[in-house]
C-alpha cells in the first residue's frame, strides 16, 4: 500500500512542480520583456514583476526540494513513526490512517477502499506522531480541547 501512496504523491508533486516551472518561466520572460521598461519614476511594473518572479522561483525551489525528499522515502515497513511511515491511530474510538510525508499534506487518498490522510511532519499532529512506536499514547491540544491518541499500527 505504501508503494501506491508514494507513487501517487510523486506523480501529484511532479505535476505541481512542472506547473510551477512553467509559471516561473512565464513570469521571468514577462519581467524581461520590453513592456517592463520604465515610463517614469513612478512606474513600478518592473519592480513588481521582479517580486513576482522571485516569489515564483522560491516556490519552484521549495517544490523541487520536496520532490527530491519524496524520492528518498522508502516503501519498507517502519518500526517507528518516521518520514514515510503509514500510521494507524485511534482517537475517540475512531481509527484513522496517516501517511507521514514531507509534502502534499492535507491530501486524502483512497487506496483499496482505505482512506489515507497525508500529513506533514511539521503539522501539529505530524510532530506528535513522529518518533512514536506501536502502543504509544499522546495528547494533543486542539480547537475542540485536548484529545488522546493511541498508535495502533505502524507500517
């Protein structure tokens, strides 16, 4: 199942990366076009286009780094909740499956009829799950109060 999850996330992130690259290249070409020549001291189009291009480049670099990190994640079984672990958690008599990842947080996948919540290790829940082992329990303060969690299984 982890292989399917990773393949889906890689494809999703690769598509996003390609779209970001196209967007950055378009912004860069626009910022260098003849339309960006200043027509006076109050004409800030070139500066604004430069800011936009810079922001798009930062996002492209971030996505590229996330894609490279995603490529390094193993689909092997994990003994602890680490990056790439598929963790089954019980909270308030409800069992939920989480995949700890470096990217694509918030995505919900349906793999063989099982819903998998992709969470990053920087999210509040991801930070708490990280490093846990099967049988471990922890509490997390949420907007609805403190919730108790139990790690049922790690793959």
